């Protein structure tokens, strides 16, 4: 005779909790790396293809994720479809963002509307700058420690943003004079507020420019309906100096010596002068 002591119910509850937590991790990965394929999600989380497909199907039914055509961005912000057979990639949908967001969006929108009405539009911009000032202060030392290279500072910014829940990532883009780093933020805690008050995005962009020491360009935002916030960070290459060395070149004895000339015409002139001197001495 089997006596149910409640352990089976406990196991079922534990299994449901683990299933829910795994699904949350899938959402977080898609938020940070999207657009991302099922295979990539499985690699990042150590899940089997069957498990990833099961979670993605459930999330799609909940309208938490949607399929997205895989495109690539160049430095100018133009998009190009990836060559070859298109892969099924996924990005976070509105329901997915809502599951990651705090519950204070409605209150924040009402507060900013009141501020704009009672004081004026400039008050919202002032608030946005004040809000991002704290973030900028906290990040400043971290980016300073990364050195003066914009690419290294971008990596430090990504780490700082990720620590604050922005699901940030970066990758090199472009070539030559348009080379740079594309900074992506897969999650924004104030996405729904910024939809009505883009000054929040503008203030953040200005702060990035000051922190990185270069003028950055915001190419896309979650608030504007894109699947990720994208910022282009130029990384100018340092050119080798072509300026001549100060003072004359000197030999081992310290006396000035004539620089070695590699031009063929100059070599022929030197040879002709030597031959003339030899004939004169005979």
C-alpha cells in the first residue's frame, strides 16, 4: 500500500520552480544577447536543444519573445541582412520587458507629467540629467582606471551597466575611419517612461560621451520600439608620428652624421662625386 507523505507534491513544486527559474534565465539571455538563436541560448545556458525549444515555444505563446530577422549594423547605423540561410533568432517582446521591469513605471510617468505641467519642459530635462549624474559619478572611477583607449573604456562601461541590470554587451564594428564599438543594452529599467520622455535617453547618451571621452551616437533605443538600445562609440586609431627627430642624427662618437639616403638618384650622385675625387687625386 502506497502512503503519500507529501514528498511527491514537494518534488513537483521544486520541479516547477526550477522550470520557472530556467525560463527566467532564457529571457535574461535573450535580453542581453538578442537577437540570438536557440542554439546560442543553449550554448550560453548549457541546455539541450529540446529544452531550449520548449522554453522558447512557451515564451512565444506568452508574447515574451518574438522571432526577429538577423541583421547586422554598420558604423552609420544602416542595417543589412546576414548572408546565407536566415536563422531563427529571438528578441524580447513587450511582455518580456515588463517581466524584467519594476512596477513603478505608471507612477513615474504621472510624476514627470506633473513636473512638466507645473514647472515646464525644461524641468524634465533637468531631472533626467540629475538622475544620470549619480550613474556617471559611480562609473567615472571605473572608466578612468581602464585608461584612455575608448575601446577599453567601452568594455569598462559594459561591465558597469551589466552590473546595474542593463544587460549590456559590445562588439567592434566598421573599418578604417569608421571603426568603432557598438554598445548594446538589452534591457532598460525606464523603457516605458522614456517612450514619453526621451530626455531620459538623451541625458544617458550625453553621460556616455563624457565618460568615454569621445562623442557617441545613439542609433536605436528600446523606447523608440527597437529590440535593443544601440550606441556607436568611435575608436580613432592612433597614427604613428611622422615628425623628424629633434636635432641632427649622431653617430657613436656623438658627432653629427648624415642620414642614410635610400633614394637611388641620391646614391648615383654620391658615387659620381667619389669617382670624380678619385680621378683628381691621381
